[in-house]
C-alpha cells in the first residue's frame, strides 16, 4: 500500500479535477469506515473465522494513506497547506495529526485544508479508535485462549 501511495500517478487529482477528487476521497473513507465497523461488530459478536488482526491494521493504514493523498492534493493549491512539498511530507503531516503531536512545521492555512484536518481528527476519534479497541480486545481474547485453551470465553 505504501509503495502504491508513492508510485501511483495521483497528480491528475486535486485542483485539476476537484469534483472527482472529493468524490474519491469521500467514497474511500466511507468504504474504509464501513469495513472497519464490520470488523468491530465481528469482534464484539465473537464471529468465528474473521481475521481482525490482519484486516484492521490494513484498513487503518489505508485510511492514513487516503488522508495523506488528500493533503498532497491540497498542497497543490497555493495558500492551502504550508510545508507539504512531497508525498512524504503529506504522509508525515497525516501521522503527526493522527498522533496529535502537531509540531507546527506543516500548517493547514486554507479553509479546505482545515476542513480535511478536522475530518481526519473526527475520523480518527470515531473509526480508528473503535477499530484499535476492537483489535486490542480480539488480541487479548486470543492470548487468553492460547494460555488456557479449555477455558470457556
């Protein structure tokens, strides 16, 4: 996924095709959110033969790359995001925002960039936190089961 993020020709999106860019951004985040919620429900219900330990981290990583792509596209518009010159910068800013570190070296200046940053923060609070909690619960259950396989859940 990370290799695709760095190699895909995403320069055709952004200011050149704003409607398509917003549509793809919204669809990607919605699809990832639905898939994450499905995994959360499967963990909460104890559905057998699901693989949240594999699927949840992949979906979380994909959502980070979607936001990084959005920041990269926004950086092509003058005055929108200061400090993003490369895809690595966009990925760095996404992770810094996700981690709530906020070094201040990259700043969303324009209204659109601030909106995307707000969406990322809300998305992280709602979907990524729920997914991480479900993953933690699943892993805890698996560890307990392996420590004592005869103990009922």
